[in-house]
C-alpha cells in the first residue's frame, strides 16, 4: 500500500541550497517545503503505479522464455503450456 505524503516526505533529507549560475544559494523555507512536496508527490505516484501495474513486471519475470514455451507446446501440447501460463497468472494476479 502506498505511503502517505507526510511519511514519504519525512523520509527525505531536506535540501539546503541550489546552484544558480554556478553560485550556491541557500533555499528559503518555502522553497525547501515546495521541493519536499514535489519529491513526495513523485514518490507516491511511483508507489501507486507499482501497486496498479507491478503484476505486469512480476509476470514478465516469471514467464518462461518464448523458446521454452514453444518447446513445451511441441513436446507436451497446448494444454500443458496453458497450465504453465495460468500458474504464472495465478501467482501474480491483477490488483
């Protein structure tokens, strides 16, 4: 489950400066807060995307190679291949 923005924000070290035209400039409190908010929002969006779509990556990693799948079909038939594919889908369900 994705973390709250406050929890995410607390996990970051606050930036203290920025570089403008090659010169280091201290950030104001408002700039620090805005930067932390942006970082937290981006991290939360990443977490939400992983929750919604992470199963796709997990399935890709779990599927046998195309060569192995074709070999399975050739030697054991479509039903055996379907069982292997279905097991991957069952192990990595859509949310």
